């Protein structure tokens, strides 16, 4: 497969692996709702935030929507969008890699971009997500006015769509709701108890291979004799046609004298439209409408120059998710994705680096929780409710001397160790040194006095006593387990021969943890 090359490519391809693992620290004064609110708003560099999320959310995000800097060589108020091309690619590659790891198998990623980088983005995403997982390049009509001062007036943006696995995503994606025009085709002039229906021709082209039984004369209820039109045949054999008539699935018109047509009931057809790649402003809104929405939320100011309308994000989330699914936006901007996800009953994780995470995103989500009626609120029946937790990036797992920080709690390090070993998120409670079993292997962590003994020779050291405790936990989870056991701890008092005989791999902290950050 062709690849895109740029000046710092080799270094950028390793950038995600070099990102330190950081903690997420909640700012309760900026959080809203109960302590069990599943929604997250994170302030900080999104590359580091994505790395911090991996141990907890890898493979769980159903839909990612991002609106990264467009590299338009112009300065926006909240972003330095004047990035040289190589810098832009260096910005995008590691973030796309981490976003891929967060996507669920049936998940999808949607990236807004304009003509400056759209075609380069497609090639990069081919490489990161696999070309076979490309779904579409959607054209969004962002404006309906013409700019006469340019060579060609650009009225669209791109939304590049990839799936984590196209075959799986195809089974779960949603079609668009039926349009009024589509529904208007279904009537019920004969009061059929099966409900509204539309009619289709009962004949087809008489191609080679058509059965001779499909050529016959139909007698209508009025007594009129009807043959197939020239060059055509009936869709069914005469026997099957008679069955359709008896089942009231053939329509001869109100007087019973018309050429027969087949009744297709609304209840039996796909009630929706497969999305196209052209999204018109009258369907999903424009940049102008988005500015109007933000102005209503923040009177007297326009916080962002290129916000996205809520209807645009609503269509994306409708296609890609269902209520309760997890949505991620790591370039949150003015907060539209989080606001729409909240109103549509989706869980969400949002990341924004600038101070407007506090000055605009938090107030906007608070207005959503209070029941504001702008954007899509009326169309989805939004009345308010819910909550979110606000986080900032905390310190790294390791201090300047390379030691695990003393304030790192057991569940935090456990999630990190589990993910580094299994590439799966950890959902344990942190009440046992046994982290879990995965692929015939067990993993345990002796850290921070998890066994209630913080002496040097106690709970953080692998001894026959602590090993027995771990084995008891394994037996409770899976009796008769005979797989390999990996134990992280400060020291091991067991000999190498004992470890080999017991099928144990011991990894000493912090060294064997650090190499996997």
C-alpha cells in the first residue's frame, strides 16, 4: 500500500510510545451531577490525555468525532492554525494511533477537515486504520453563500470516515430516519389492516432465463384481461400471482381495473435511508447556524470562528451510535460534540487543551444539564438532567528519579499494568492483588500494601505467603488454573528455580513497569 512520507515521519511514528502515562485528577468544583456521572471533560494536551485513557477505555469507544486544526495558514482566536505541513502530520499521526486503540471493534472515527489537508489525511488514515476500513468521504455543505473574492468558492468541508473493522461496523450502523418525502409514498386507500403501503410494478424486463410460467394473462377484478407490457413479464408465476391476490398483496386500483401492482407495506421495508456522501446545509445545518447557536449560548461573543452545528453532530451520532454508547472528542473546541451526545443519551469523553475548557465548555454543558432549548433540544425532546466530571492531567506515574510516585493509588497502577500486559481495559475493584485472568495467563500486582502489610518483607514482596494468597484468589476465579502467572512487585524472595517450577514470571517495579509506559 502506498504511504505518505514527510521530514519527521520516522520520529513521529514512535511518538505515541514515548508519551508518558499521566494521572487524571478531578476538579470537583467544576464537576456537575452525581459522583457516578459517567461523562468526562478533560482539560489538557489531548495526546497525553488519550494515553491516560487507554488503560480504562481501550476498545470501548463506539464513535470518535474530531475537528482538528485545518492548517489553513490563518490564525484563529483559540488555536494557532498556521502549522507547517510536516508539523500538522506530526500532530495527527500519534493521536490517530491512540484513537485507534480506543475504538471498539464496531466503532468508527469521523474527522472534519477541509481541502488543505483532506487528501493527506486520507492517506495517513489508510495506513493507521487500514485502507479496507475506509467507509466514505462525506461532503458537508458548510455554507450556502458564494465567496466572489476567490478563484473557486469553497462551500464544503470533508468528513473522513473510517471504521475499526468495516465488516463488523456495517452490521451495527444505523440508517437515517425516513424523510417526510419517503413516508408520503405510503398510503392505505383500501384500509388494509397491515397498515400503509406503497405500490411497485408487478412486471419486469423479459430477460433471457425468465421462466415461461411468468408469461400469462391476468384477469382484473373488473373482468379486464391484461397481458405483460411488450418486452416484459410478470414478477411471479401464475400460481404465485394468484396467492398474492388472495393475500391482498396485488393492487388493481380503486375500481379494480388497473394494471396490477405489488403492495409493499411500510412495516415490512427498511424504515430509513442509507446515508449519502452529500450532506446539505438544509439537512444538517451550516457554519452560520452553528455561530448563531453559540451566540445564543454566549451572548455578545462568538467563542469560535468555525463551530459545528448541533444537527451535523446529531447525524453522525445517530448513524454511528445508540443510546448508552461511548463517544469521544479529543478536539472539543466549543463543546458541541459533548452537548449533542448528552442530549442524545450517549456517554462521552471530551478533551480540550485551552482555558475555554473552563470558560466555555463547562458553562455550555451546565446549560445543557439545566435544559437549554437551543440546537437539537426540541427535536430530541431534551428537558435537562445528567452530569459530568471535570479532570485535569496530573503528574506522570514516575517521578524524576524514575520511581513510581508514592501518591499513585493501587487501582491506577493496576489499570496501567493490566493494559500494558493485555491491551485491554481493566475493570477490577482494586481489593485484591489478583488483577485478573486473560488468555490462560494470570496477572497480579503487589503494591501499596494491597495485602494489608507494608513492611519491606510483607505485602509488596513476593514470598511463599503472598504467593499462596494470590493462588487462593485464582482458585476462586478459575479452579484448576494451570496457566502462567505474572507478578509485579518490589522484590521476590523466591528462587529462580522455584519461579520456573511454579510457572511464575516476576517483574520488578519500577523497572519492568516503566518500559511499558
